[in-house]
């Protein structure tokens, strides 16, 4: 049986911009995506695309391919591009699922191999991703747990259930998913039902 908490709100969008004060940026750049401390990221690691890999004028499909090949992204990033090269380019990076969701860490751009007059490379967050928050309670028979955080780990949920007088032991596991369960979710055990409530 499964109980699910999720958010179907905003998807994070970050914008990478390379610009020159005169002419167009040239050369190459790279980036790092570090999900080590990301609450809602499935893979906790720091992945880097070397600063010799991405052309100053890389197209959206090429950047998306490189981002989706990173071990901690999960292959659901989409990219759109604006700019004609003078004074630069912008890529809108949308984190649309895979191993990452919610308010994700900022990409870090390495523009040390970019060339041009007054060239710079920046990342800004256009839209913060939405992270599941709030609390829920579980009812078993006539007993109810205290409020549990929407992102509670398996041990916290198990301990709350086992603290009920009518539950001796139980097993709880936790997994991340971007797919919402529809309708009311309940877990049946014997003649009692565990019910989620606000």
C-alpha cells in the first residue's frame, strides 16, 4: 500500500547568459550542477561539463543533450535559446523532472575559456521550483499520528505509526516520484485502514 505526498506546482527555470560588451562571445564554457545538498533530488552528486566542451554559440538541442547526459539530472531537462551572438546568447533551462524536482541548486557556469571584449557568463533563476511542504497525519483505527512533514523520511513515519497503541511493528519505505496519485489514498491492514488527513 502507498501513501504519497507531492507538489504539482512550478517547474524550475534557470537562465544562462553569455555576453560581450563589444562583438560576440567566442571560445568555450562549461558548467557544474551540484545536487549534493538538494532535498528533492534523487541522485546526490556534483557533475561537471568541462569548460572546453560547450561552444559559445551552442544551440538549445546541443546544450540539452549535454545536461541530460549528466548522471544527476535524469534526462528531463529542456532548453530554449535566444540571441544572435551580438552581444551574446541566453539559454533557458527547464528542470522538468527526471532525478531533479522542486527548488533545485543553481547551475554554476565556468566561463574562463570564453573570449571577447568584456565577456561574462552568468546564471539567474527565472522561476524557483516548487517543493512539497506542509504536514499530514495518519489515522489507524481510532488513533492518529502527530503531524508529519510532507518530506518525512521512512524512519520518522515508521516511528510515528509504531508509537500508536494498536501498532506493534510495521515496515515503511520511501521513494521519490514526480507522478501524483489521484484520489484519496488509504492503506488497509487487517480490519483497520490507515487514512491520510491534513
